[in-house]
């Protein structure tokens, strides 16, 4: 007998899980469409060359590789690989359909990605990303619109206490240069700085020293990261740094006219791990979750790897699983989401009335109800018990009396009350009673 | 520069494609929920043992296999495989969660599957299946409800000319036994008979003879398949055949009380290719499509391969791609589906009014509109041209005059007319005008 568990790091989603996921995805999709983002989907796998070399050395190791078909299967050669994120496939799509897509292509994409990571609490091998990306423009309107859209998603879901940190990669570079960190160590330094909230001042200090940054430089950086005015002083001596600082101000000023106004602030120590960012970087968090609910930034060079010329680009990715974890822990789902999938169940009194049961179910469905039919003639008590175990709120009964009179009895499973009525009135009665309960 | 095409046999879905797909999926999901089916999703890959040996020798070869991670990557060992259909994962799920799922678990599942088939017109390596399955009951109510649900899906999508063929595997076995076809050849014979509509009488005859069936048996079978009364005569001598024939009648009688009434009929030569069917089999087709839009049947033994005891089961699978092909060729999509993703675009007159543009966009979005913002200050003519190329029906302009007066000009891109109005009235005006156009 083979194991019946899903593969390590993956999950089966039973009906209640799906209803929660679909609720969140529905809100995300609706808000993103209001912001003019259009849907895109790409295949689950890509040609392996499309993905290799895009995510750094560690990323390469986490890509799931698919064996080439046919006789090559025995050689271990892989020619396809599972989608690792939604950004690289987008860059490929923008290059492939450059003549069909609008100049300022804005897309959302909500699909699973796969990483051969070690599974852990909250870390899966299959998980969903919900991305928006705006191509073709360098304007700070792009960042402001994305911050607004993400804020509206979270507000609509019921989050009131999220914060968005905003920073700029060029500002961080300016700080590192002003602090005399050699360019070759900038990548390492950013990875260390990105951990500030997790490992604190001493942790970052130790890490930077360990990566070969001079003590004086470490002190200069940490001083700047902990005090905005020191930071401003340090980067004000750096021309591109001043320009980046002004860009941050433009984004903040524009965001002030959007739903992100109260949430977003400039945070010098936000660094973000990914290497491909070139401009503004953003990250969203809530107090009761370690790590972020999502993040993003500007990456103006990635499309160039597929197209041969750069296209300005900026994106934001929300993590579906993390949103659901927090919403579940806080009890944020509306009762209707948890309420089960069936409004009424039609019982079957005996084999002779099965056709009439199906016809009654058809009536109720045309009336807009989600209706299950108990599939077999069985003791009524057993059918009630089954409906009750599934949280079905209403059950219909057509016994010999009802049949003779052309009526239907409807049992409210929550109150236990039973009422007899003409068949034509059942759907409206259940709809009305569901609404008032 | 790597290729920017999607991998062979897969597709990128651009916004218009997604809108068509989401429309069809939305109808399918809604109808299936009305019939009491609940959503389920399973991981994209399964442990390789879960899939191997379930789809026959040919099927095994078409399974995409994923390399084991880490040092094993070089050995070519595969431990995971991409989902090949939605039925085997369901059987695993029913075994794994037997204590949590209701006795008569009815689920729908709409997810992609992957097959390493040779790509051809209409045959993809990644495609969507839309399945319903009902577990736990042998009652013909199950088949009748599935036929009704599938009929209602197609009717809701606008199909008026589909037909559903109904047959029973035990009836076919009875016919083969009555025609003295040796049991060892039954599987081969069914594969041949399944091609009747494609290759005709002579083709089937040649194929059955080629597979070793005696000429007299071939004649008996073909005679029966072409004439219902001969068929009935042949199987009436066979006890299990008579019982299966009676089961078909029960399903037809029940279907008469459902939306499937006019569509479904008993067709003795329907065979279906899959080996796991044990009872009723069903297939749905339209005149202008070779092959079927979907099909299904009863498979009472599959869950037993995971659970150790059999569970009655019956399912029906609709092919999303085929439905979309026919709907596209026939022009069946409502105009709103093709209508693009944006209701209005906000122009930007100059950099100083970018904040006001974002605030106006916010107003319109709160009013329920899908709104894009042109991201950069640019010549108005260029912004109009961009909106026109994207089929955006309304464009807003806030120039110096409008700004001074607190008004907004709205240009109807279809008529070219432009009207000035207070900012607070813009959303309602666009909503009203969209509705009447």
C-alpha cells in the first residue's frame, strides 16, 4: 500500500481550506483589477535555461528539475524546471510578447511556485505567490500605485495594523560607499543588514565583521541605520544618494494621496535579500508575524536578460500562506467563509421518490441554493444526522403525506423546527431564513 | 540570450486568454457548488509511487518525473512526478482523510495536469481538467446528479446541441461474453470498439480481427453495436448484463427529472478507453468537435489501491481547453468577457498633479471602477492614443482649467465626446455610461 500523505513540504487543501484561500484570492484579484492590473498565467515549468542563473547560487540548488522524456530519462538529463518565482517568467513573457503587450504592461499573477527547500513550520515546497508588476515606466507613480494597491488588499481583508517600510537600493549603496565599504562586499553587507530586525545590532555587527568589513565602516553603517539624521548626513555627501533620497520623498508624497498614506514610512535599514533590485524596495509586516507578509521593489535590468535591452520594472509580491496564517490565528475570516458548502439537503424517503427528490433539488438550485441530495433511500434519522455532521442548515422531507398534498417539509437543523409548505415556496423560505439567522 | 517561448506543449495565458478561462471556470465552479460538490486541491506533484502503475504502460511513459534533490540529482533518480490526472490524487486523499471527510464526499477539482505527450493541435503537455467525483454510494442518483450538473454547466455556457452517451462496462462485458470473445481479449476489444465513431465499422472489424478476435465474434459484436435490439437480445441472456441494463434504465429514468433529460441516451457502442471503470460510463460531445468535451464513469476499485478496502466512486471530467476552443470558434463568449480589463484611465497633465491624479483614481476605484493611471506626465494626445490602443472606454483629464474649477473632464473614447463635471460625479457618470452603451 503506498503512503497516502502528500509529498513532503506540500499540502492537500480540503474544502474548508480552499474556501479560505479562495476568499483571500478573490479579494486580492478584485483589488488588483481595480488598480488596472491584468491577469497573466505562465506554465508550471520553464525550459531549465530560463531559470538557471537567475536566483543566485543558493537559488539554483532549490530549483526542482524535471527529467527529459524518452530514452534520456535514464541519463538523468533535465531539460525543464518548476517555476521558482513569478518574476523571471514575467520577464520572459515581456520579451516574447513585446509587440502585443501595452507599453506600460501591468499584470497580476497568482500561482504556485516550487522550491526544494527544507520543509519547516510555515515553509513549504509548494506555495502561492500573489504578484503585481508594472513594466515600462520609471515614474514614482508606479511605486505609489503598488503601495496603494497592496494597502487596499490588506485593509479589505481586515488588517488595520500593518506597516510598510520603504527604502532605496541606491541609498544603501551610497551609505556603504560613504562608510568606505569596498564595492565587492556590498552584496554581503546588504544580506547582513537585512537581518537587523531578526538578529539585532550585535548580530549584524558580528556578521559584517565576519564578512570582512572594517570595524570603522561597521560602526558608521550601524550608526546611520539606527538614526535617520545620521543616515541622511552620511548619504547627503553622495550625489546618486541624494537623488535616491529625493525619489523616496516623491514616492512618499504620492502615497499620501492613496490608501497607503498612514502605513508607509522611510526605513533606512530595510535591505531585502534579492540581488536584482535596482531602486526603491518595499516590505510589509504586521506585529504578530516574524518576517514579512510581502515585499518588492524596482528591478530595471531583469527583462534585459531576455530581451537584450532593459525595461523599467517594479513589482510587489504578497505571500498567500502568511496572510492566511495571520488571518486564521486572529479569527479574521467572515463567518460565511467557514460556513460549509451546502445550503440545503434533500432527503430520499424511498426508492420510488428519487426522481421527485432530484426534481425538488433542481427547483432549489434554480432558486440559487447550493443543494446536496442524500444519494440513497435510508432511515430519515440517519439522513438528519448526516446533514447535521456536515453543518447543512436545512433539510427537506417529502414523505407520503407531503407527496399526497404536493407539499414539502423543511427542517431547520439549527432550531430543530419543521414546517410544511408548497414545493414552490421552499427555495424562497430557505433563502429568507438563511439571511435572518 | 535564452529562448523566450514557453516550453513545448505549454502556453502563456495573456490577459484576454485568462478572462475567457476565468469566465468558463467561474460558471463550472458555481454550477458544481449548486450541486453540493465541494472544492479540493492537491499538490502539483505526487510521490512517484502514487502515480506509477495507475495509468497503464502507455500512461507510465507520459508521466513527468522530477529529480531527487541534493547529491542524488546527478544519479538521475526521480522521487516525485507531476500530477497526471485528478482521479488518482483524489483516491489518495480519500484514503488519507477518511475520518475527516463525509461518507458521501462529493468534490470538484479544477487544476492543471501534465502529460509528456507529443504536442499537437489541441494536445498540450499542460492542460486543465475540471472534475467532479462522488464517493461512497452505489446509487444511480449519483450518476443522474453528475449528468444533470454537467448538462447545466454546458447549458449555462450557452451550449444547446450537446449529447450525452451513456453505457455500462458490465453490459459491454456481457456482450463480449455472449459473443464468445475470450476474457483475455476484453480490454483490447474495448479499445477497438471505443474507436467506432472515429474509424467506422470496417476499421473496428479490422482492428478486432488483428487483435485475435474470431470473425464470428466480431460479427456478433458489430451487429449488436449497430442495432439496439440485437444488442438487447445478446445481453438479455447474461444475468449480470440484465442487471446492468436495468441500472442504465434507472439512471435514464432519474435523469428525466433533471436538466440532462433531453441530452442523455443509451449508446451501446460507447466504450471509453480507461481501464479502471467498473459500471456506468458517460461521454459528452458536440457535432463540431471530433472527440469529446468530457466523460466519466463509475470506478469502484481505485480507492481500494490506497485504502485496502473498496469505496464506490463515480466521476465526470470536463476538458477546459476543448470547451474554450468550441466557444471561441462559435463566438459564444459574452461581450463583457472580451471587453478588456480597464474601465477608465486617469491622465497626468504634468508632474505637479500626479498626487491629484492618484486621488481621483482612488475615488473612481471606490466607486467600483477598474482604473488605470497613465504613469508619467506626457502629451495628452499620446495618452489618449495609449488608452485607445488598450480599448479603455473612458479617460479623465484634469488640466489647469479643471483644476481651478474643481472639475474633471471625461472623454468617451468610443464617441469622442468630452464632458466636464464635478469630481464627485465622475464615477457615477462612467458607470451609467458604460451600462447604457
